[in-house]
């Protein structure tokens, strides 16, 4: 069977029950292990983290320099690179959550707390809980929180119960999707705080303290460097574009792909491949998406370090072809079109 790597004209249909329910993943996993793709890339990650922290510090220094020379409104424009760098921090926190960076759980968790809670104000515990449930059952309504009940609807059944303003939003959700992502940066922070309610006291104390330090430090930095009007403008630009960038990087990975039904029992290979869509790689795409454009590979092998995903991709494509499993990879624009088409169809329910 030929591997499907062309741009399909429409989202693929939900496949029926798989022909086989196990055994197909093992040979691929052995090849991946034998080729050393599971090995940590500590040198690369040290460089990535160091450059990102240095660039973030330099950008904030630029805000201070511009403000000191009477160009405070020009300093607001630096909210754009700050948003891009914050998304890089988020991607690194994501990698730490999947234990891609260090060999031990303790070090990865420490990195996640520093990168997520302290630098971004996004709770590492909340993110890990939500994201691990997504990985376990991608696109499975009732199990995957990313397609659960919320402001938007991912199935016609979810849309059918909405009334009033909620119904209007659902009917127009495809058009509203990207504007709503401007609020995602704020949403991540609020969800991180709410998650701590009911958690163990030690977890509440640790993450709560780090989140509070982030908020106090961020506001102090902004309003020490800038007058209040420009400071508020910088926060709006930074947090709005951060949410848009981060949300857009995740948005097209699964929307419009197969959604398993309540009775479907797919093996790991089918559960991850059929529900995921790759975005064709390239230097710019790989950078802007933090490697999440290799979504099929990432879902099959979450602990494979991001710098190794490009080497993993041809192995997965070849294996999918050998077992007769569709491997969906499109360009970025086609991917967004398919995701938005799915949202429009779901909202019409």
C-alpha cells in the first residue's frame, strides 16, 4: 500500500474496526530502539534551553532600553518576539513532561516546574495530567480532554445541546477559532490555578508558590520597565500572541482525523496513527511548531527527543506502508483547512 503523503481534498473518514488488534507495533519499536532514537539528546537540549533563556532575557533588556530612551510604545512591539520565545519555553516544558530531556523523572519534573510554572505561569502538574490523558486516548470523546465539553464542540452531539450565546459560538466556531486563541494564554494560567484545588498539600504549596512568583515577577518587570498604559499594551500583545501561537501549533494535529467510537478497541499503532496528522517538515515549520508537526511519530513514541523525530519519520512511514495503515501528512494550510472544516461540520449539528 502506498503511504498517503499528499494533500487530501477533505478530512479522512473515520475508519472501521482495524483488521488486526496487536503485534504490529513491536517490530517498529525494536527498530527504533536498535537505531538509538530513544537516547537522550542532553547536549542539544542544553543548547536549546540556554539560547531560549538568553534570548528571552535579551528581549526584556530591549524593552528596558527602548523605554529608557523615550520609545515605550516601540517597546510594546517586542511583545511579538516575547510571545514566540514563550512558546519555545512551552515546547521545552512539553518535552520535559514527556521525559525527553533528562534520564530521570526527578530532573524532568524540575525542568517542567522551572520552565512551566516559573517562566510561563503554566502549571506543570495540570499540563501533565491533561496531556497524558490526551496521549492515552487521542480524539476519543469522553476520554481525551482535548475533545471534551467546553466553549467549542468537536462533535455534532456536543453541539446539539448548546443554547443561546453558546449555540451562536458553536455555529460560528470555525471563524472564531483563531480569535479565541488570543485568550488561550490567560486560559492556561487560570486552568493551572484551578487544577491545584483538591491536590495534595505539598503539590499546592510548591506549584502555587511558583505560579505566584511568576505572576508577581512578571508584573513587577513589566511595570518597572514601562508606564502603565504601555505596560498593559505589552501584556496584551505578549499574552495574546503567545496563546495564538501555542494554540495554533496544537490545533491541526488531530482535528478532522478519526474519532474512535465507544466500542472501538484499537491497538496502540492504530489508535495513534489514525487519529493524528503530520504537517510536512521544514526548518521554519519545525521551529514554529516545536516539532509537533511530527505528530504521528510523537504520539507513537512520546519519549523520543524532539531532535530525533526527523530520523524517526521515515521508519514510521515505511512501517505504516508495510502493514497497510494510512499515514496522513499534509502542508500546513491544508491541515488547518481540514481542521476548520471539521469544526464547521461539528458546529452545524
